[in-house]
C-alpha cells in the first residue's frame, strides 16, 4: 500500500489521539491512579492542554506496533503506570485498525472514482466519435438525397426530351409527307406551264391579248416560284427541328457544336421579338462526343433566360464559341439589367424564379446545370461591370 494508508504504515500520536481525547484520557487515568496523569509525544513534550508532569514522574510508553507513539507520565509506581499504558494500547490499536480500514476504504473509493473518471472520459470520446459519425452519415445522406434529386430531374428531363423527340419525329413525318407531294405537284405545274405557253402560236394574237395570257403566264411563274420558296422554308424548319431534338441521334454522337447551335438559333429566331437582335460569333471547334438533344435543351434554357432579360426594352443576345486547349466554351451574353446580388446564389435552385406566377417553372437553369454536369462540364455566370449577364458553358473537348 502507499504511504498514506495500508498495513505497513506507522501512525503518529496526533493521527490516533486528538488533544481533546488526550485530555479525557488523562482525566480517566488520573482517577484510576489517584494522581495527575500527563500525555507526552514521542519527543517527550506535553501533548494537549494538560499540566506538565513532575520532575520525578514515572513514564510508560504508548506502543501500537513496535515503536512508541508517545508516553504517559505520572508520580506513581511504574508497574501501575505500565498497566494503564497497556490498557491505553488496546484503545490506540483499535483506533489504528479503524484508521487503516478507513484509509483502505478511502483508497478504494478514490480508485473507483478514478476508474469512473476514466470510463467517463472514454464515454465522452465514444460519444464524440458517434456524434462525428452521425454528422458524417447525415452529410452523406444529404449528399445522396441531392444526387437522387438531380438524377430524378435528369430522368424527368430525359423523358421530356424523349417525348419532344417523338413529337418532333411525328411532326416531321406528317409535314414531310404533304411536302413531298406538294413539291412534286409544283414540279408538274411548272412543266404544265411550259406546255401551255406553247399554245401562244396556236391561238390568234387577238384572243391571246384579249385574255392577257402574257400576264397570266408571267404571274403563274411568280406564284410557282413563291410556292417553291415556301416549301423550301418549311423543309428547312423541319430539318432544324429534327436537328434540335436529335430524333435521328438517340445515342451519344460526335457532333459539330457550332452546327447544333446554328440549328437551335434557327428555331429560336422565329420566336423572338423583333426588337431583339441575335448575334453569333462562332470559331472553329473540335468535334464533341455528347447527347446532342440534351445539350440543345440546356442551351435553349440559357438562351430563353437571355431573351427574357432583354424582352421588355429590347437588346442584343450574343452567342460565342471558343476552343482553348482541351476545353470548349459557349458564352451566351445579354445586355439586359443583369442579376441582383441577392438573387445570384439561388439561380440554380430548383423551382426558383423571378418571373410572375404562370410565367416560368424555375427549372430552366437547374436542368441546364444538370445536363452540363452530366457531360463533365460546368456553368459559370459572370456579371460584367458594363451591365448584362454572361453565362459560360465549359465542356471538356
């Protein structure tokens, strides 16, 4: 055991006998011996408040183990004083054993307390680890939930694009059929006009002039030419619509992004207001492996936002393409009022829109970002000091 307790420690007189107890002991011993009794410490000094013993007083040691803790002194025969000392020894021995038991109990309590403290510290560490693990799991759950939401939006958009593709395919098929026989009929009408023009020599000049057939044949030729131009325009619109929806390219394709953007702008150009100018600045680009219909949808969403930004007062929307190293950048810029600082952090939030009720779903830029991310790219929005907004779509070449 340690120095503060145990079976091998040596007690001192003050540890076993208080000054008050020493005074009572002296009183009892004095009553037994019939003379005043004093208690002395190991050095021989009076212990407690009692009077000092006479010079001729006998002394008897107070022994608990081997060494005396102190003495009792009285002017009486030494044998009688020794018997009283023996009596007091049993009392001191009992107190020593009680003190040892108390010390052992105290040490056990301290050891238990120290062990409990260690367990408490271990529990705190474990609790901190579990909290950290719970926070990590919570973050992973949020991340997975966000990924699931994005995948759901992408699936929704893919289904929507597939529906648009099927619709465009049906429209293109239905338009191409009448275009075919209209074009064929126009060709036949041109041949018939040439044959009818040969009747000029067969009819009398007076009747020919009376019916003004020269004007009729000239106007008929103009009508056929205008009809042919209209058919060509319809065919070009159908071709651009098919190119935009990529109905003929359901899988990933290696495409010319400039050609894709040109088809998209041809579709949009007929829908914009006359006060809005569409400007293109295309530079040669490397071929890009992508889902053309998806990218067209992403560019359409961004382009619609740019057109809406200049819709009220009119303005210019510029589409630029650049290739730098292993990166293709498509910039869609407008000279509108720009994006307020409090709105900019939320432009990609699902269902967030600054337009009125019924004027937008707030999914355009969200869908565009998801499509661009799915192609390994990113969207960066820049607000020039001169005003307006520039949306840069960066794609790996």
